[in-house]
DNA sequence: CGACGTTTTGAAAACGATTGCAAAGCTACC
DNA sequence: GGTAGCTTTGCAATCGTTTTCAAAACGTCG
């Protein structure tokens, strides 16, 4: 029972009972002083606070969660945190949650199949909500969440399913902006380079490019994929840029890939944007560095995280809301890797 | 009570009692089937498992934690996750913890003063251990942890205090390796550029450089600091590299800063390493990129995280271990920003 | 068949809080 | 002073588990 320490010698864990005894009131009184909105006279409030302070009492969040209906724990199921983008999102989410007094429980999962496991673990800890930013959500798991009244927020992917809110960037529109900039800058042979079809956002970005170009009477001259883990596009970019009919622009699914393309172009002695223009997606901090000055589509990570948190609160207040798909607007940031538009 | 759903209609939350009833056994029996090392006959085990599966039962981790002596929750108090280094550590830690069935609770704190708050929140949730990777640990808080039997692991900083284990890279030795490489490469006018004195590791690295140079009869020709948040060394590097008596090498407290120096050198038309050699610290993935090929001191993040987790297990098994300071060895990785040694 | 050690079992007491309910206190008004 | 109405209070039930303890079941052996 309890920790290894003898519980009377050093007062290992101070409980509500200790405070009650010290203040000469019942445990209910102490509880009421610590839960706001509960009634307690000024006198007892003062005595309880004094006793609690003297003893160093803090309510046990676990016990509180067991009986109450909130744990103030929100789980984030995420594929990797090493990725700049993901870690920025993690940070933004933690910040936004903190404003509501909620804490972040991390489930780092490797591979799509593990999403399920991560979500289950979140449910074991009675998380108030589950944010999934890796792969998709298995049907059985989302149904379990629904039954348990635990909101699911899926980020970066659309899944039309009861109880699953989807929040993601407006990838198609971002790609459209990029395409129009490139075409207006004189590019006609535009290629796409992204992660494979496993990356939902990337495929939307590719579709967006295709649609926008079609609107202008064009089509991508090439499409290539990059191993999402191992490289950031060196190999694929080399192939693309060494082809006999070299593209005059490459639109990339991700800034990291675009930076790889920049490096490859540099290595091949090609000038950017004169020989080949490059556009990325996400606007990670590195893209702005003087060495790169990458034109890219800004993905507002902070707004996304705040929207996620707002949606969580809304659903906790009103559990039966219909599922939504919310698109966060994206905005082109023109820097030095595309030609200047007059 | 419970979630918003009527608890009989859809069986919102399946408890141990439901399983017991379905299997025709007591709750104790169910509990024993789900805790390993407990005795249950093959027959009941089978019936309980069948019932649990049919009902979709999973034990409530919170209730379990309330009575048991482990929560399997480990808290990480961290300053920022946007930093590549920190996010790599976060990921490595989550992975290492997962191997022991432990989950990661994140407290993202802004500023040193908030470390206390983050740790307190961790204690509220009865975390089994607290890993601090931001600033230092207030005395009162470490004493509270000690009293509660919660191990503290402090990363990246030394704090000689009862119950606080410190795990950090061998910054001095890394700096020594860098200094020797530079000097053997012919550099004599070596400058240091790092974050201010608030960054403990950086100051150790600076000291290490100073000591190693002193050993060789040299001293740093300049020392400058960089705003740890806003830039990665452009301004400071520009000053340093435009000085009348330009240094022939810059040793940086961080890879990010070193990359900033590389960019600055490039912008000023200086050749690296011929005009100025550059060495970083940490060996973040970006340093290996073809555009940079930064010589740097490798900080083994995965090893650090594993050591942290090992130490947590050791302390949980044997709470009264004396505090340790463990140095993780660092290793120089020579790439293209220093002169080749014959 | 009875005695005896060894599992296996269930009842009940924790764990540390919250909260419904009814009693108690208080204020104010007639 | 009595009573209505409101606030404050404490008792006890509850949340979903684990675990102690003693009883029951079981197998073995004399």
C-alpha cells in the first residue's frame, strides 16, 4: 500500500482526511473548498486553506477523476515527434490545452496499425478526448470512443464517420495558390514531388495542383514520391532534375522535401528559380533561413491546435454534436525560390 | 455521474462488475485474471477472458492506479518541443518508456519559474517519476518528491541534491575533442558562440573549450552569446566574422547556432573551412545535410533517454539509492566544416 | 475415508476523492 | 419568540479497482 515510506513517520501522502482533521471539519467541507462553485462559509474556507497550506495538501487528480466526470487529460496519438512539423503541433497543442487546465498524454505510435493501441491506452486512462495526428482511426475504436462519450479529433485527414471531427489544412487551396504563382511566373513544366499515398495531406496537395493546372490548361509533367522516413528527396529530386526534359518547377508536398530539392539543384549546378522554381508546403521555420528562402504555403499550426482545443471543449459541453470537417486556410508565402511576379 | 449517456442503454462504461456477473465469478477473480502473477484456475481464467472479450472490457487505469502503487505515468517537464533537440529527446523518451509499459505525460513550461508548476501538476497525477529537461528544480519541490517517493531525473544539468539524479552529456569532453581537432587543423584564433549563461550545457561546453585550449597554451579569442529563442546566431556571427581580427574558427554551443554561422559566412563570402572553421554540438539530423556537412559533437540522444528510463526503473525498485550524476559520452563527427587532419 | 497441504475463491476493506441528502444554523420578518 | 427560507455542514454512498483474509475446493497420501 502506498509508497515505500512509512506513512506516519514523514507524512508521505497528505490526504483530504488529514486536512479535515487539522481544520476540524469534515472531508466534504475540504472538498468543497477545493472545488469551485461549491458553497463554504468564509470561516471554514479560511481554516481549510490554512490547514491545507500548512500540510502541503494538493488534491489527488486521479481520485478526483475517478468520481468526477473529467480527468483533464487529453491524449495525443502521434506518429513521430522528430519531424519539425509534428513537434511544432505538439507544442502548440500542449499550450492551447494548458489554457483550459488540461494536460497532454502522449502516445507515440510506430506505424499505422499502432494507432489503435495508442487510442486504447488513452481510453484506459479515461482521457477526456483523443487527438489523432497519425494515420487513420479504426472503426471499432471510434465506435468505442463514441459509446464512451470520448470525442475524437482527427488531424490532417478526412474521415466521414459519426463522432469523428476532422481538422486539417486547406491543402487543395494551398496547392492552387502555388500553382497559380508558378504559372504566372512563367513556369509550364511543373512536377510534383511528395510522400507516397500513405500521406493523406500530400495526396490532397497533389490533387490540388492537378486541378489548378487543369484549370489553366496544363498538367503536371511528372510525379514522383519520396521515402517519407529516410531521405528528404535527394534521390527523387536528382532523377527529376537530370531528366532530358527537365521540369521548370517542382511543387513539393512538404518543406523538408523542398529543401532537399534545393540542395539537389545546388549540387547539380542549377539556378533557383531561373532554371527551376521550387515551392514547399508547411512553412516550417527553417524555410525562412537565408540559405533557403523557400517559397512555401504556410500552414497555421497554432490556429490548428487552437481549433482542435476549441472543438474538444465544444464537444465536451455538448457531446452529441454532428461531426465536422474544418479546413484551416493556408496562405502562400513568396520568397526567393520562385520568380518575382511583376 | 459518468458520461452523458444513459448507462444502461448502451453499456457506456464496462466495469469489472459487469464482467464478473457475465462470467459468474466474483470481481476478485476478474481482477486476478487481469493482474499477472495472480493465481486463477484455467477454467475461470477462460470464462473471464471470454466474458471480457465479449463485453469489450478493459481495466480502468485510474482506478487501478488509485489502489495500486504504480500509475505507469512518467511526467516530462520540458521547456519547448519545437527545438529539434528537445523533440528528438521527447520521442526517444516516449519510446524507451513504452518498452516498460509506461506512458508519457507532458508538461510544457514557459520559463524557468514554471518548472515548479509543471512538476506539481505531475505530482497531482501521481506520476511514478518526473523527468525535468528544462531549467532547474526548486528545492521545495524536490523535497516534496522525495517525501512522496517520486524519483526526479534532471537532464542536461547538474544539481547536487538528495534524490535528484542528473543525466547529461559529457559536454567538457566533447568540447575538448572539438578544440583538439581545430588546433590540429591549424586553427589558433578560436572563438566561442553559444546561448547565454542560462543554458547550462552551453556554459559547460564553453568551459570545456577554454580548458582544452589552455592545455594547448591557447585561449579563446572571443566569446559571444546568442538569443536562445529568436535567432540562430546570424547577428552575433556577423559581428564576430566582420571583426578586424577575424577568428579562424568558431566553436558553437549548438548545431543550430553553427548552421547560422555557416550561413553568415556564406553571406559574407567567406570560405569554410579555409577562412573559418565551424564546429557545432549535438549532431542533429540537419547537420548532415549536403548543404551543411557540419563537423559537430554527437550527443547520443537515444542513449540518454534509455539511461533515464533505466534509472527510473532502478529507483522505483530501490527508492533509497544515492543520487548519481551520469555523463553520457560524446563523440566528435568530423565532416566538411573543419580542415582535414592528415 | 479422514487429515493435510496447496490452490482457488469471494466478501469486504481499502485507495482518495465528490456529491446527494437531510439535518443544522443562520437571517429576517411578522 | 416562532417560522419561513436560505446557506452551510456532515454522513454515507459512490467511482472502479486491488488485496487481505478466511473459507472452500482440490488433490494426495496414509
